[in-house]
């Protein structure tokens, strides 16, 4: 029996960095006739385990490190239920009954353990379900809304997140740390300014309601783009401003808005424009902080939040 220790986990994570999806077929039992067989999987952000089901076996996912989203689907490829698993948030695993379509999306570098009941049988997956985004259901339901993502660093992420939550068309926000050089940073580590990370907000939005260009225009209204490593009273490289993108097709829009903003200033802008290299979600108490703590610290004025609620993009 192999022991799942930190050394093994870390080794698999390192190997995963060189593979878009690395499936390590470790069997942790001495015999394939044992009651359960297991596979250790290392996934990098943006990769996924395709939607599939097992005709005769239940399955359990246990996250050892990182964060993943596990979803179940109906026969039409529509999500029935979805949950995010993250050990740091106290959500470690989920059980999937046999014959239920399910898939896994990796949200940050992750190691997860798949456990299936019964002896090992090759080719036990019963087909791959085709997921078609933004299509109508046969029962006449409206198609799912389209989604896009952008990562914005605008100083303290408490206020920056609350600002973007007010804008119509923004679907989800999540605060975390972007483009640093240490794995799985904590807030305390990032606070030392030795990890290279910037406090960043992951903004997911519906491009049919609000455009990336408009969101960036709003972003520039919430920052001082000429202030290096300082926003409001907050100072340090963790408070630098930045636009981090995951799709190269977004770069022309970013460059256009950036150039328009530069014309408003005599000094050069110091806002970073870079691909997203990595993003780690901050601890739970940082998420939606100003909703949980309405009187909490914020470097942005309250009037800016009201402005964001009323802002409308000219079509």
C-alpha cells in the first residue's frame, strides 16, 4: 500500500506543472481485488476531467490540495448540481452515485483522490457526455448565459470586489492573489510583500450585458493608475494595480482602453497588463468582506459604489 504523504502529493503537483492533465494511476491497495481502488489526479487551472459516468460503481472525490468544482449533469448536458471543494474552506469531498453524469473543473493547482467501489476494471467509463454551451433545452428553457473572466488588481481587494459587485452584468466575484512566485500563499504571507502577489479580484461577467471594455473603464475610475504600489492609504507591491487576462483575444480591448486612459494623464500609467500566470483564492473571511462587515475598512469612498450601481454602458 502506498502512503499518501506530503512528499508524494508535492511530487505529483510538480509533475502536473508539465502536463495539462496528468493522471497518475496509483493503486493504493496491494491487490486489485480489494473493495476499493483509487487514482491520484493532479490538475492545473483551466483543465478538467470530462463529463462521464460509471455504470456500476459509486465514486468519491476527495481534494487533498487546491480547489475544484464538481458538477453533475442530466442527459441533455445541463448542470443539475454544482459545488466547489477546497480543503482550506472545510469542504473536502463529494460522493457521486453510479450512473450519474459528472465532471471536474480545476480552479487552482489541485490534487484530488478518486475512489471507486469494487475491484479495478479497465475502461469502466461509460461514454463522455457532450456539453454544449449556450443552447436551449428541449423543454423550451432559455439557454445559459455566456460568461467571460478578467482578473483586476486595484489595491485592497475588499473594496475593489465590492465595487465590481455593483455593476450590472457581473455574475460572480472572488478575491485572491495573482501573479506571484510561491505556491498556495496565505494572506499573512502575501502581506509581507515577499511573494510577488497582488491582491486581485476575479470578475466573471456576462458579455451580452456588459463588455470587457466598459468594465475596464469602470476599473480605471476606481484606481489611481499613476500611483505605483499604492492605492489610498495602502502601500506595498501587493497593492499594485494590474489587468491580468486569460484569453489573448482580450488584449486588443485592454490596449485600447489603456491608451484612452493614458491620454488623461501627463505621467505614464503604472497599471500592469499581463497574462494571468496564477491565481490563488484568498481565505473565506476575505470573500465578500464588505457585505459581511459593512463598517469595515475600505480605501474607496461609498459614493463610488453608488456610482457603480447606477452606471450603464452606452450601446
